[in-house]
C-alpha cells in the first residue's frame, strides 16, 4: 500500500502511516492523533501492535532532528515506569512516534476500577518514571492524568518525547489549552524553563486531580487562556475536601509556589506517595 503523499493530512480512514498498517484510531489529544498500528518487522520487538502518535503541527527538519537525537538518548534509559518508545519517523510534513500500546488507558479514564491505594501506587510509579527522565536531564513538561498510563505491572508515564518537539523558546500561551494549564506551575507561566521542580508540581496537581476529581484551581476562568494564566499567578491552589491528611501534606508540598520548597526530586515524591499508600493499605487491614 502507498504511504501518504507529502502534505497530506492524516485523517479518518487512514490505512497506512509509513510502514505501519493502521488497525484503528485510538484517540485524539493535544498534540495530534493516536493510532493502533501493526508492528513492522524492522523494529524487532515482540509487541504485535504499537501506539502511533501523529503530530498535527507542521514539523520542521530541526524538530525531526531533535526528536531522533532524543530517541537515542531515551533508548539509554530503562525504566518500567516510562512508556517505551520504539520509533520516530517522518512522512511528508507529518512526524510520528511509535511506542508501547497500553490498552488499559490512563488515570484520566481508567478502564477498570481503581481503589484509592491503587491510585496512590500508580502515582508513585509515574513519579519514578519522571525521575528516570530527570536523571538524563530531561523535564517531561506535560505530566497530567491523561499521560499517566496504566500497564499490566504498574503505571507508566506517557507522551515521552513530545516535550522535545516544542521548541525551547515557545511560550506557554503558544502551546497550552485551558484544560491543561492547571498542571502548569506558576514559574512556567512566568516563562521560566521546565525543570525537575516544575514536573514535581505537575505530579502534585495530577495526584490531586486523580484523588479528588477536582482541579487545583476550582475558580479557573475557562473563557480565555490569558485570564486563566493570570488566575494561576494570582491565586493559590485549593486542596479538595476529599483528601486524607497524609495526601494533603504531600500535595501541598509539591505545589509550593517556591520550587525549592517542593520535594527535591520526583523520586523523593514517589517514596512519600508509596509510603502513604502502604499506610492506607495497612490501616484498611486493621
Ligand atoms: N500508548 C498508548 N496506548 C494506548 N492508548 C493511548 C496511548 N497513548 C495515547 N493513547 C490514547 O489516545 C488518546 C489521545 O492521547 P493523547 O494524544 O496522548 O492525549 P493527551 O494530549 O490528552 O495526552 C487518549 O485516549 C489516550 O488514552
Ligand atoms: Mg497523552
């Protein structure tokens, strides 16, 4: 079958992306569309199918070069808590990333019931995944429930590699939707570089959302991005009522305005969350 011609949009009814035979569309997100595709033999992996993300913004050669460099760097980390990335390619204007397919979805919409302890354990895993990325000098920059993917043996941080595509100089307003800015720490809104600490904030905001179902900023204006960003700079996060004390302490520390007051690493946060999970599990037994 022919691949897509240059400039052709990947759209409904697509059957082939590069040498991937498309089985179905899995969804659509902030950066583009996600497809289920059959694994070409050249990848030499045991997975029969992979999740392929096609990026909707026009990609430059520089974007592609950055992404392939990143893939090489990324291949050097092995963490059970990061979604595996197998391939990056370009077809016409379209860049695609092929990675591990996780049929159970994400914590944003889990495909099976999750107990509170399960949620905490999953978030400890996601924090460990973030730490593994940080250890090679990369900030994820879009940690949120929809990127906390559920695996067979623990949770895995997804959308790895996408942040590498956003050019370093790109502003928050240029890249964000109102629905994701509740995961942005104030220092990023002010234009600072992403860091371990900014990912720790996003982990705290994600933990808050998956435990309470509520956003950190209940009054966030949604009519315009600018007013939403202003709100983040002027207001403090509000802790949901449904939080247990131990959870509240962890989240409050993670979303401290001063980055130096947050847990110093995502691993430290992972340990705190896992300890809280153990404590709750123990309490449920007695
Ligand atoms: N590796 C994957 N395996 C299975 N489903 C995935 C995978 N990656 C993304 N999806 C699904 O595709 C949809 C869109 O994902 P994505 O583009 O990453 O959205 P978002 O921008 O919200 O992160 C979501 O429903 C997500 O659960
Ligand atoms: Mg995603």
